[in-house]
C-alpha cells in the first residue's frame, strides 16, 4: 500500500466503521473537551476496541499531564499518542520514554520560520504532524480549524521522512496537496464532516479514494522512465 491516510476526530461507531470500510490506515480519537470531536474515556475505549487490529489507533491530547496520559493509555490503548499542545521537545521525549508508546508531535506552520520546529522535535518523537497554525483567537482550537497553510513550505524540505500533512485538507484538495508536497501521509478531520464533529461517511470515502489515487500516481513510473527501461 502506498501512502498513509489518517481520519481524526472520530466520535461515533458509524464514523469508525466508515473510516475502516474506506481503508483508513490510522484513526484518531480526541481527548480535548473544548473540541466538538472530543469523546470521553468510556466512549473512546469502545471506539478504539472497534478499530483494534484494523487500523493504527491514535489518541490526541493537548498538553496532558502524566495522570491524564495514564488514563488515556489505559482506556484507548493507542499505538500512537498525538501531542497537539505546547509540549516542548524535552516534554515530548519524557513522555516517549516514560510511557513506551509511539509519539507524534503536531507543529503549527504559518511561515518559513516555523519550519525550524521540525528539526527540534525530530530526535524526540516518532512522527511529526505539520498543521496550519491556529489563528490568534481565544476560541480557536489547537487543530481541526479547517485552515490550510502554504504547502510550498513543505515541498521545499529536503527530508520529509516521518511527516504527516494536515490542515484544511478535504476530498477536493488532498490530491494536489500530496502531489505538491511529496509527503507520504495525510490527516483529515473537519474536511470530512457535514458539521463540526459530525463525520460524513461519503466524504470519508471520497477523501481516502482521492488520497490513494494521488499516492498511486506519484509512485507510478513516468512515461520517460518506462521508455528508458524498455
């Protein structure tokens, strides 16, 4: 299979089933009460069990303390913890060592200066999610705001290993995002919803189909390469 696709913010059994049926590689469960995609630990446990063995399970938390992380890990049993707050590289490394689970750090990108964060976190986490930096408004969420950033910033990076692209992706633009940036993984939440926190099975399927097609297209040998090998 070429490329990885994550459907985040799943909060119903129907949403999880739709993501799995469409072929999602990763599924995400949000632990952040201010988000319309938040699920309590009991709900998260049931949804995670539904996806166990069928997709990589990701638990998203925002600046969690150790007690919160212990509760999240016990309930969701995720393969990956997604840290979406202001966690420092030192804190990310501490979490990774203490809990022995894969860690993905989300980084907000608005301009070229923000790219320096990638190098700062690469040594202390397993993956990095590059997302649009939240707007400077009190009501803005750490992620899931439906905003894009300049993808050319990512296209210009020499090393894209371990990067997952997020921020304003949807079925209509994910193909262009993959082609332009050259990333091997994408993440979507609000872009496959009919309303905040309400996943649309048809949009999930459309997103995964479009992303998968773009990954296949990029992996296919060009006409020139075929001619040279003939």
